[in-house]
C-alpha cells in the first residue's frame, strides 16, 4: 500500500467543481492507499488572516470534506498545526533550500508582486513547508493541480539533495497522483472553462435553494441556436455539461433535441430545470455539512484521532532524519 499526502486549504467553501473533481480523487485514494489529508492552517499565515475567520474556515472545510465522504476510519484527517513535528522538519529542510531557487518560484513572484508590503519569510519558504508536509510521511504520491507542479518538483529536489548530502536513500521521490478517469471538469456559470472561487462563478455546496436559483438564472447565455445542429458556444455548452451531471438522461435528451432542431426561447426553462436538479443534488450534502459543523464534540474527536495518527508517522520520520543529520542522544 502506497502513502498519499494532500493538503486542504482552509479558504472559502467547496463548490460543485471541487465535489466532482478533487474530492472524487480523495474518495478513490482512501479506498486504495494509506492517505494523510491535512488542513493547511499554517500555510494561511503568509497572508495574516483574521484569527476568528481562520477558525471558521477550518471548521467549514472539515465539515464539508467529512460530509462529502472522507472517512476518518480509512484516511488520516488532521490539522497541520496539531503536528509540531512538521515545524521541526520544516526548519531542518530549510537547510536544504537555497535563496535563489526560492525567489524564482512562480507563487512567490506572483504574491510578492500582488502584495509588495507583505513579502515575509514564510512566503519565501512556502515551498519548503509544502515539501515538509509531504516528506514528513515520506509519501509516494501527491495529488497536484497544474499550479502545484513546480512545488512537487521542488519537493523531489529537497528529498534528493538530502539523500545525496548525507549519503542515504531515505526520502522517496514523490510523484504526482494520476486522477481517476471519472473526474469531471465543472465549468463556471459565466461561460468560462472552469468553476472557481476567485472567478466568482461557482455554486457552493452550502448555497441555499434561493441562492442557487439566483445564480443559475444569471448564468451567461446567448441569443439561441443559429440553426439545426449548430455548434454550441462555450456558455451554452457549459450549461449542458452541468445538466448532464445533475439531471436525468431524458431531461438532457429533451434539451438536446430543442437545441439540435434550432428552436428558441427555452433557455428560461433549461435554467429552471437545472437549478431544481442542482438543489436536489446538493440538499442532502448541505444538511450533513450543517449537522457536522454543529457537532463540535465529533469534530474534536476526529481531529484528535487524526493528530495522533499523523504524529505517530511524523515522529518516526523526524527521528530518523535527526539521526541521519547527527542529532543523537549522547
């Protein structure tokens, strides 16, 4: 059984894109691998979040991932800040990182440009902390998006540099986890190719029915088909993609027929149907999220158990690293 590590950023709420994307990956991984899923609360400190907001975001992300199917009996779910061994290994791994390479990372350059008055040391060494999150469990696989490929490559560099410097073959070279084939790319409501928080085009799992109806009603459309069997523009293709995910096949077939025969003035009906089916799909998840969020005893129990499991693995790695580097009990 291989070890998989993945971080969950405590920022905002999960949307349909997350649910049919990364979450499906997580659910598949926990069935086949030894998984460590952590809430990356330390990572958020580079932007100095409001403490109350940080607590709320951590509760949100824990409740949502549990409600969507992350099973703490199959995967280790924990808070990054509950595992102090990460902080020590982070310090030790900083000795394997060079200023020049850290300054060249895409994320550092972008955030330094966006916030020139907040270029802190944590922002500079952010890739080292990300690498530490992976190496603390000596992971085999890491599920990464396109924007995180550079960080994974840096993790591999640090692991190899450590092994070469101390003449050992201790750290593995973690590789990207290949997404399962049943993942669906969920488009945004604004006609763009991807649903996302920053784009403001998302339907969140916690959205109430009225909010969902309003968002779908405002989705971008065009003037209608230009003739029989014409090509759908992106904004309409996006609505059909969403329809195929949440609606019955006969419903999809009905609207495909309207499009292919070149009929007009049915977008309102499509949006109404789409909103209803999204509400039906998300309602049980939303109820479960709220139930879990209000059960602080359950959340405390889950995070405590997760921290104990994570610390057991982390302590083993850190002990061996300390020994390799020369920190031995005299």
